[in-house]
């Protein structure tokens, strides 16, 4: 929705509906045939959150996921794959990263 406000930090890419067409057209490589596009479009329409109760539940689930990820990081566990988080040094300084690198590329900046 264009009137949505993202109130949580997330590593996932969020695209507002007003930018969706532009974002889609920015990709030039064809990956889906016409039937697959129709199936995906139908799934998007079917999954649209259209009631206040569903939106509230959706937002609560996002907050819960973010809190669970924070708890995992505090315990030294990668929230993406469950591996151990280890201290690493990069050209921009120290950071914490997943021990399963390069399979898992999760990182968090040290503060």
C-alpha cells in the first residue's frame, strides 16, 4: 500500500505499489512464462490483506519475527540459518557474521 509506513527495520526489500511497475520493468531477463505470471498474479490477489483484523495480525507477526531475530542475535545465533555468529574483521571495521559463510551471508554491525 502507498499509505503504509514501515516501522521496523528489516533486511528484506520493500516495494510500495506505486513503484512496483517500475521495479518489475527494471528486470530484463525473462524468468516466467505467461502461465506462471498469471498464477503468480492470482496468488498476489488472493493473498492481499484486505481487512483491518488481517492487517493487525500481519503487523503483529512482523513485530514478533523481528523480536525473535533480535533474541537470536543476542544469543549468538544466526536468525537466517541457525548457525553461530562470530566476530569478524572487514575493511570497514569489526562486525558480527554467520559462521556458515559463504552459504549464509547474514551480518550485523557491531555498535
